[in-house]
C-alpha cells in the first residue's frame, strides 16, 4: 500500500462557528462600543439611541405626529444655514456625546469645526462632541427627550436645546447658563431668538400651525439683522 501524504493523515480542524451579533433591543444597557457594534450589524435599522447607557429603539414614526414637524424644523434650520456660511446641520445624524450617550437628534445645528465650532466629525462621519443646538420632536412632556436626554445634552454642553411637544402643541427652548438649562422666554407674539446663532428667529405660533410662509418671513428678518451680519463676519474671521 503506498504511503499516504502526511497532510492526509493529519486531523482536519473544523472552522470555529460564527457567533451571531445580538440585536439592539429597547432597554438594553450597553457600552457605547457595544452599541455601535450591534447598530452597525443592523443596516435595516434607521434609528437607535444610547441615552445614559440605555438603548432606545423608537417605534415607526407617523406623519402627523413626527414627520411633518421634523420637515418644518429642518426647513427652518436649513434656510438659516443657507445664509450663514460657517454653520451646518443635519437630521438624524449620530452624535457621540460621551461614553454613555450616542443620540440621533431629529435636527441639529452647529458651527463647523473649521469656523471654531465645539464639535468635530470622525473618520466614520459621526459627530463627536456636542453640536451647539439640538432639536427634538417629542410627543409630550413625559418623553425621555425632556428627561434623560435633556440631562445628557446639558452635561455635554449643547448650548441650546429645542423640544417640540407635538401633543401639547408647545415648544420649549432651553439655553445653557452656568451649567444648567434655563427656559428661554419668547418675545412679543411668541417669537424666539437664538442666543448662540444670531438671526435665528422662530415664530413659534406659526410653525405650530404649519404656516411655513410666516416662519420663513420672520427668519428672513433675522437674517437681515445687524447681529446676523456681525456673526457671519466673526465666523469668517475664525476660518482655518
């Protein structure tokens, strides 16, 4: 009998079974690294957040109670960035705030890193650090947007935080003062004026009733203000 090759006599090693990656589930308590690992393994999932170490996976969003409001808010902020070079924003972008918090704000507005902003963009395209302004569409005052997420935004230095409470038909605009959020009081006719982004004016009653023509008309007034012109000049002087 001819000699068998040594390789044929050696026992074959079985390939190690592939371990499946657990899915993200509401209420999971995870590190940010594990949260990202599971999230990246679920490309069909469009939104999940890690807030104070707890995973939140929202239910499908309705047009009447979220989609329309998000569209209005994004139109308002997008119009501002179009006339304010050095600022930028996006809907539902991942923000790495700290090791326990990785939200996806419904909308955010920031000063770009090239113009002295406090956040940066990672190699993966995530926002690292706090954008200057975050906006969330919430069903009511019982939402985690006004509790755990508010605390996370405050602690990490989001300078202004807007919560649109759809069911309550209210808008809360918080500004950071000495490490605490203070509610901004609207001026005459329910108009809010940003402290961080000069010229960013909001006709709250108009946006609540869906009158975007009035919302943009007031914003255009803010964009023509001397404060906005001075802000644009400062941003350009800080460009690097």
